[in-house]
C-alpha cells in the first residue's frame, strides 16, 4: 500500500466534535504507566482476587473468606485507578485479564500471578484504558509472545517488557483527553444500564425464591402457606420420593471411549453442558452426536436431577429422570434446586449423590392435577420473566461490545 493510501488510524464512529481532530496515535503502555512494586508488609490492606470479564473482587466477597494468610505481606498494593494484570488464562481471555481497581481503600493482590501498574492520568484516562483492556487489547498483542504451555506457579509466563510494549491507541492533539473522557463516559453509561438491569434480574430471582417458600409446604407441613383460591379446599399435598415420581435412567450408559461410540444423529451432552437448564432445554457448546446403539447414560456425581424429553443422551456425570407429567417435572426441578441436598450426599473427599440416595429424596406435590398445572404455570411464568430479563442484559452487552469495536480504531487493520 502506498504512503498516500495508507489507512488512517481513526475509529469508525466518532463524536461530532472530534471528527476533525485528526488521526489517533499508538503509544506503548510502558510510556503511559509505571509498574507497581510496593508490598503490603505490615500495612492494612484488603486482599482481592479477580474474576475474568468482571474485575477485581475482595476474597471475602468471592470466596466467603480470606485466603491470603501469611502470604498477604508479599501481596502487591493497589490504589484507586491502578490496574492489575492476572496472568491466568481463561476461555474469554486466553492471555490473561487486566482489571481496573475502582475501590477507595488500599487493596492487595497476589504477587505470584499479578503484574500491577499505575497510569499517568495526564496522558490517559483510566476508564478509557479499561475499556480497551476489556476488548482484549493486551491479549491481541501478547498472543504471539507467550510460549505455548509456558507456565510458572500456574500462571502464563508473560514478561513485563512484553506487557509494557502493548501499543495503546489514543486520540491525538489538544483535545485528546476530552475525547477519551467522552468515550469513557459513553461506555460507563452502558455499564450503569447493565448494572441496573442486572439488579432487576436479581430482584426477579429473589422474588421467585421467596414465592417458592410460600408455594411449597414447609418441612413438617402438608399444605403451602400460599395457595391459589380455587384450591384452598383441595386437601393436603402428597409427599413422594423421586423413585415414585419419575423413571430413573441411570442404568443406561454412554461408552467411555470415543472409539466404542458409533457416529449418529442423537444429541450427546458432555458434563460441561449440564450446567443450567430451563424446562426442556440444555445447552452445550461442544455438542456431539452418537448412535442409539450401545449408547446412553449413567450418573454418579452431580447433586441435581433434571429431565430431558425426546431422544437425548448424556454422559456419566449427571442423573437423568423421565417424567410422565410436564407439570410434575417442573415442580420437581424447581423444588430440588431450592433445597439443600447435602443430607443425601455420600463420600468424604468427593461427595456424590448416588442413585440409591437420589431415589429417596422426598418432594411435596399437589394431588390435584389442576393444582399441579397452576403451580407449574406460575413458576414457568416467572422463568419467562427471568429469561427475558437475562436476554435483555445480553443484548445490551452485545451492543456495548459492538460499540467498542466502532469507537476504537482496529490496530490489526493498520499497517505497521
């Protein structure tokens, strides 16, 4: 490409007041920031950990306890607007995740897997840079600079020099910081919207949880505290075991090795796919298909029960129950996911829910078919609201991701 046709480093979408501000520039991260080396020592700091794609969270909040122990004195100290790079690979961020610390108190992160740095705010606005890292700016740069399988102490072997050499696209000129702030504010407004919608989702889930405590009889009781008017004289609910309510299909198995499986058109769900489900739907990113001959399912470990309609097979990490009634199926699913199953687990090192114990779990169900339908419909309507709210949040996140791609220049499209 000739020099006069060289692609300009400009975003596809730009706020009107900056459309004539000229090209952006790239500056190495190391020229915008400095590495942090201060250790906690005897000072008071709150130990933090990181959740990929989310950010820094106190160990107490994420894990329910502080795990730093005596190692805390060696943790790196963070102040507000500092960045922490976790060199642990995740699916979304194979080259590690960089998070902005937005808290006001002094925080600390493990020095063994974190590199921390503080930016010069006269050159770059932290929230602007945070949006770039969220779009995996660093990962795109580091992916060719990390040796495959190179790990130390469980983290990727990434040199500080390579990290600090990451090219950062920045607006140029006298209004550079103003343009950065405008972009940061735009994306922050979407973060606020996502947070608000997530709060609504949490409220719906809390409402359903509270409603279920009223819709199902409590332990030692035979009728629920809250009942639909037309069923208040319908008599007591029945308490039945899972063995009485559903057919257990644990005696059917999938061949352990792939060479023993015959390729076919019946969906096969691996253990990683049995994570969440709504009614009859189960999600699996790595869906395989096998034949019906010699295939099927067994379960030994997962402490939940779920059902699948039609010809679908799963591996040996989940129990599978088949129900004759969709209404009873819905009631059982929600009830089992609302109670603790610890009393039914066996084993010490790796507690398991075996078939014998699974079959004994008691579940309260209405004896009247119409009441079963009413309870099932009520729970399903709440699931519909929760699903719709989740989809709304996902749509905003997709919109934000697309907007980031428009508001920042694509470095890969710019010749070196």
